[in-house]
C-alpha cells in the first residue's frame, strides 16, 4: 500500500482549483514526490526545439533531470528537478515517478487552460442553480459543493461527518448522475460561472 503522504500528494496533483495557480502547485508536487531539492518550471517552451528528456533506463541518472510536460502530442512545457541534498543523484525509480506525475500535470494544465478560457466567456448559470436542478440528493450536493470549493477528500469527510471511504462512495454515485468520469471533468463541467459557491454542509 502507498504511504498516506504519497496519496495526499497525488490528490493535490489532481486538484485544479484555483486554476490560476495549478501550474506552480503541480510542479511543486512533482518535486515532493521524488524529494527534489529544487524545482523549476518552463512553460515558455519553444515547440520547434524538443527538450532533452532524461530516460529512466539510463545507466546512471544525473543529479539534474528534465521532464517534458506532454498532453498527447502537445508539449505544455518542461519541469527541471535537482537531486535531493542528501543524495548525489536521482535513481531510475525517481525518473519513472516524475515522468508519470508530469503526464498527469500536463493533462490537467490543458483542463486549466480550458477553464480559464471558458471563464472569460459569457455569463453562465450559477453553480448553486445547477446543483439544485441536478438529480443529486442533498448530501451529494454538499459533497459536490465542497469539492468545487477546492476541498480534498479528507476535508470533505471532516466537514460532512462522513468517512473518507463513504466520500469516495458518494463520488462514484455522483459521477454517472452528472455524466462525468472524474473530479476533473466535474470541475470542468461546473466551472466558469463567475459565481463563488459557499458550501453549507447540512448536519448529519
């Protein structure tokens, strides 16, 4: 089983809200996952010049690695990581984890970009109204409201008096009702309304 700290970082890596800070937050998460001593993000990537990517299969991994942030064929940027202070070099597993996390970050950067563009569009229906018209139960609406406010699964559980496992069960029920497959799609569906939603969880 993965350590709880690792799971918390994975959850943070998938949290889009607020979208304007996602690039910096996701890059920091990648660094924490492999205990990097320094992390730099280059979003101003020249797409005509492909970055030199560190391979996990290299015989000896350098003390500084560069991992492209790629969503499909689209290059979103490059993250540069320096080895931990207590070690001279990264290991092969470090590179594999960094590449895996970078793929997640790149995909979410695309979502964040889309949400910013949608937010600049015409006024949308307030989230509270959308939730009121949805086929969700009152408790499910509470969970969605807290999720849209940026709460982690752990915070949702604490705010509603539910267990973490029960929150996961609620989310599994909520996704098909709203026609989405993940919390990222859910946020993308609800975002861009121009109205901040203040969650008011009901007493259990």
